[in-house]
């Protein structure tokens, strides 16, 4: 059995450290107070206890002290690491939440834009349908022996949808300058819209040579079937100078 208890080892270790501190204080020229004197005396007394411990056991005491310090440092490092990891996890969670919120807002905006576009398209389609359904047919006009340009244009305004009339008019201006008897002797094209050959317009009426309403009906049907609308035909005409 050792002459000192386990507690003695701990006290001896702590006392040794205190003793070294006191010696360093004296060497540096500081003037210790009464409390420092007491500490020095206690340290000296404890140093005697450490001196009484065999050399092998002193090494054990010192090793135990270093181990405790290492354990304390390891615990502190582990705590700091856990705190850092928790903080990083909170930051990442916050960033993820923000990213999800932005993605949701973007998706919502896209959905609203898509719905608005679809609604507008439906409304435009309804307007076009209503406009076309309210347009007059060639049979609504009584045949005349001749027609002026203003009369032909008035008929076209009543037969062609309002949002398409300007495009229809642009084509007729270029093709025949609103002359329903215009004929191209080299190609055989005829009428307001210069159907080629002119006899094609017989599908709209047998009076295609003398009735501008019949020519307008055929020309409107051709533009709708081939280009989707008079404006579609006009876009093609501008790029190619024919339709």
C-alpha cells in the first residue's frame, strides 16, 4: 500500500503545478501578498507530499493529470464540433426551405400565366367564332349588274370577320385593287383575289365571274383553309409576294 491515497495523488499533482507557478512569480520579480504567501506555503507543504511519493508513482500522477487535460480538451472539441454541425444543419435547413418556397412561388406564377394565356386564347376563339357566325353570306346580297369599289368593300366588311378585314383588304389591294373583273391574261388568274384558275371560284357560286360577293366568299374560305385566316395568308404574302 502507498503512504498516500488516490486523493493524495491528485492533490500532489495540483500542488506541483501551484508550486511551479509560485516559483515563476518570484523569479519574475512580483511581490506576492499575504494570500500568495499562504498559497506558497501550502504548495511547499504539498510539494513535500509529492517528494514523499516514489518516483514511479509520481510519473503516474503526472500521466493522470495529462490524461485528464487531454480528456477535457477532447470533450471541449467534441462539444464545439457538435455545435458547429448543428448550426450547419440549421443553416442548410433554412436554405432548403427558402429554395422550396421560391420554387413553389415560381411554379404558382407559371401556372397563373398558363391559365391566363389559356383564358385569353378561349376568349379570342369565342370572339372569332362569334364574329364569323355573325358575318353575312354571299347569298345575303341581291345580285346587281355592276358594283363600285366602295360597294364591294362594304360587302367584304360584312362578310369578313372584323379582326381579319384589314389583312383581307391588303391582299385584295395587291391582287386586284378591288376590281372584281380583274383578269391576268398570262396566268388566267381572275377576280378580287386572283383565283388561279378563276373557275375555282365556281365552288362558291356559278356567278363567280360577275358577283363580287361570291368571290369574297371563295377567297375567305381559301385563306382560312390554307393559312388559317386572312392574316395568316397576308403574312405569307408579305414573305413571298403570292399566297
